[in-house]
């Protein structure tokens, strides 16, 4: 039976947890309401701690709101007083300070961080061979000296978390998508389709793999960790959609959600500059293993990526970003269609000039298992 991507409850994968009191730090963003409602369905008494600047109509009225600055641990301490919780879910705020504060004040911590901590994520040349391992597993090497200082602080924060809470579970999220995202990269494609564009430039034939997680799927993964403390305690867990898509498939699925057919114009990464804002600023694959999440914790996506991306496109069409707004500028996409058309035309002309050179170097090789192979044409049995 079909369910709404906004209002449906997230299912429990096990009953191996003890309901009690839970504090969600954040809770009003794209993923938070699904987590809050999932905890309520599991019998928890839930409070959310957040700034109060943004509220969500998806959160029931009886849920307690504690309004304070989650980035100021002194303000958090003043707001909570002597309160303790069975479960704390920091999805927002300064995690290293919150981890230290909640030591001795809660039973379990399930926290959210990010995937850029791996060596090769932002600096592919740091690995040999260049780029991240495919797939990257939770135990693969992390970033080190010379990498982005912000990434190094993320790693230090994870270390503080487990020093203070040895039984914590830390989820490494990739780029999220779905309704209510603050800066949805999917808008780069959705706006072009709405503006009538039917040719979209993609890097390297659209083949780079990008790791993503639909907001409902990410929330369900967190709740799966709630359900399975026997497996999740003391571990770092990747959270991604079960299926990793290429940049080209990402564009295609978004366009299909709007009923449009798109021509993908593949160019070498160095030339495909209009695609850089949504191409993850890297021509290397970023693929996180889901072995621990799926095989050991038993997680399954509630909405497969082949449905989630079209749903996201339709939601953005119904809730478009304001053209020229600060939010749209934050995507760093100028939407300069005239420049894109000049680049596409120049690339087409260059391909025509190169075609005779490529044909002269053609070895006329055919895979023997292809339907066009010599063996197939002669009826030779290769079995």
C-alpha cells in the first residue's frame, strides 16, 4: 500500500529496545520529525531541544519543546537542569560539547555525523590509487594531516563521543535529499526542467557514483539502530540509500519525476563546469558500504531511490526555491543557460573534429558475449 512521504510512520525492525524517555537535539529538520514520530511509536516519551526558530507541523502537539541554543552547552545545561534521559539523539548542535555534557545523564546516545571524514573524500590525491575505496567501509582510513581542518574536527568529535559514551552509536550520513532540505541540490535539475531545458551537462558521461540518502530512509536507519542496541552499541554505521546511483541516473530520475525526457550531454570533468554545483565537486566515486546497516542491523529503505528522487522532484516543483534568493545562491549555480548552450555546441563541434581521429584508431573490438559479436553472427556455441 502506498504511503505519503511526509506523514507515514517509520516502522520498527525489532522490539529489542526498552522504551523510556528520549531527547532529540534538533528534530525539526528534514529527518527529525520522522525520528520523533518513530520514537513515539516505539513508546518513548519524547522531548525535542532546538532553537524554536523553525517548527514542524509533522510533530504532534503533545511533544515537549525545549527552546535553547544547542551550540552553547551552558545554555543547554541551564535549560535541562538536573534532567536525565534514557536515550539522547543529537542531530544538531556541537556534538563534542553535548557528548561531554550528557556523560552520566543518559542511558544511550545515537548521534549523527557525516561521511567527509574519510581519506580521499575531499582530497582524492591523499589516497593511492587516488580517490576513495569503492565501497568505503566504516573501518577504512580517515582524513589526516593536510586535509580540511573542518573534517579533522569532525574526526576529533567522534573520538570525544566514544570516550564519553563507549556504547554510543554514531551514524555517518551522506548528502540527504527529500522534502524540506535547506539547500536542495536537486533544485539544480528541477529548475532547469521547469524552465524548459532538455539538455543537461553531466561530467564524465554521467558515470561518477554519488552517495545519497532520502530523508525518510535516513530516519528509518537511525530508528533501526534504536531497535538493535545489541548490534549497534559502540559502533559507527554508514547511512545511505541501499542503491547508489550515478550522476546521470540522478538527473534522469529527477527529470522523470516531472514527466520530462532529458538528453544527458556528457563531457570530461574539466569541461563540464555547469555540472560542478550538483556533481559533488569531485570526479571520483563516493560509495559507502551498507553491509553493517543492512546485513547486520537489518535496515531496508522505506522508499527506494528510484521512487524517492521523482518524489523529491515533484515536491520541489510544488515548493520551488525563490529565484535569485539567498538559498538559491547558496547552491552556487548561476543557471546561465546561454553559456551552457555555447559550451554544448562547442563540445559537439569538437567531437565532430575528433571523430575521424578516433575512427582511425578503432581496433574494431567486440566483446564475444555481445549480440553483435562474430561468434554470435556465426552461430558458434561458446558455452
